[in-house]
C-alpha cells in the first residue's frame, strides 16, 4: 500500500459514524425532549466546526460548551442556535457572552446582578441557566439555598430565565446517589412558579444519566456528550439500547526499523532491557501527540493487521514497538493506536486501560500537532 500521502500521526474522524450516532440518539428520545449536544473541548477533540455542522445538518439546534470562548466558536458556525455555557463566566468574558447571545450558567446573586447590569447597559436581554448544586460540590447554588436566587432571576429585567439544570457526580457508578441528586433537584424545581417553570428547559442527564429518566417529568432536555462520539452507554441506562459507533481513529507511522541485541536498553531510564535480539520499530508519535506515558511497556498497537506490543517508555515524539514477530513490517507502515485496521481493533477502552485514563481524557488529549482528517465531509 502506498502510504506516502499520510502524515506522521493523525486522527481520522468518520462523520458518517457520527451522523448515525446522532440519528440513533434522536430516535430514542421521547418527543418534546430537547437534545443538547455537548461539544466542549473542541468537540471532544474531534474538531468543533465539522462536529457542529453535522449536528445542524441532522436537525440538532442546541449546544453546550464549557466556556465563553468555546461558545463564541460555536456561534460562528451556528448563528441561530441556542448555546449553553456550562462553566462559570469570568468578569472579563461577560461582554463577549452578551454579544454572542450565549446562555450563561449562574450560581449566585452577584453574577446575576452583574449580567443584568451589563445587558441593560447594552440594551439587550441575556438568556440564563440556573445551575443547582445537588451534591457534585462544584458549580451551582447549593440546592437548599436556591430560593432567593430564583426570585432574583425572575425579578431582574434583563435576564431571560431559560433553563435550570444540575449535574450528576456519579451517574455511571451510583444509581442511589443519582436518585438523591435528582430528588433534591426536583424539590427546587417544584418551588418555581408554574408560569415561569413552563417556559424552562429542565435538565440533569448526561450520557451516563438517564437510567431513572423513565420517570422523566418535568425533565424536557438532555445533555449528550460522549455517547455521540461513540462510547457505549452503561448497561441499564436509558441509552443502553443503542450501540454507537466510534467516530475517531488514532493512527501514526513507522519511521525507522532496526534490530537491537539482547541486553540493550530501550528508551529513557532504561525502562526495558531486552532479553533477546529484538526488531524494534519507531512509531512517529508520543505523548506530545496524545499517547499517555502510562501506556509505556503496556499498550498494543496494530501494524499490518497484527497487534504488536509497545516496549520502553513513551517519549514526547516517538514510541517503540516490538516487531520481531512481524518481519513484513516496513518503514512508512500505518500504525493504529485507537480504532480498526485490517480486521483487528483497539477499542478506546483498551487504550484507556493501558494508558490509565478515561475515554473523555484520551479523546481530548490528542494534541494540536495531530491533524484531524475527515471522512464523509459534505460540500455545502
Ligand atoms: C461534559 C458535560 C456533560 C456531558 O457529559 P457526557 O458524560 O460526555 O455525556 C453534561 N453536562 C455537563 C454539565 C458537562 O460538563
């Protein structure tokens, strides 16, 4: 195979898989439930521009990001959509949030007053979300202290009260704690006057939540992140019926092959001393591209349809693999770190087990040095 057109390392983004995942998610969501697509951290490392574009083509019109800067990036691609900023806004970011009509998350009265004053001075109204801390201990007003803030939100003239939400701390591990958080949240929601409540998007669930979503009233929105990018939902969750397809594959190349004698030390700190003569291939990607150092001496990559072991330490720019059992390996060969190749596959879960990380982290750790190559792009 001629591989000379390929980079040293790249992430293949299969938009056709992404689209099928979106369609599957849409098909199981009950009517009237708003699909908020979480596209923070550059669309979980997939490239937010193309990701948002494809979501729009599939009829998804609400997005969530972590901060104002990300919100402005999405606004550029999605001029009409609602864009939720999930994290706190710094004072110096408020101006941009108002200008780009982002829906900001509020956790206290001072923030609400500041946004109200700024919007008034600009002759605008700003949509806001109220974040309730039901036991994550991160953002949001503590659930027992929410009432005065709710009253203030309703009273401040330049704030448009759009949504109320909470975030589960252990949706994938503790059904019991998730239920407790859900009840605390519902207690807050119940105290909002009906006329106001009827207009709100009310949401708590991320991809892993939703196991108790069947009792869904008054929930009318979900924030879906990792599932869209192909990570399978846990057993028994609302989305467990659908089997999403991985969107991203992570690949690199063999830059050099050589044979080292028994007793030679491999890579920094001599983390591996060879017990036999070894044919070593140098893969042109390292932790500077997104291979975790924890994968040293542990991970397996795919070359020519066979799994081969990583030996020695992952370094910034290179990683060594043992190709003694693969005499046909050649300089220029494609090396698959995550994804399918010639009937073999390394799942993101295996990559994470070797790399001591979680799938979210592995995806967003693929660095800027790694170009994203899109499959299935549509001309506009
Ligand atoms: C990231 C995030 C999500 C999406 O979570 P996934 O597990 O990727 O589905 C939802 N809500 C909030 C507040 C988040 O920060």
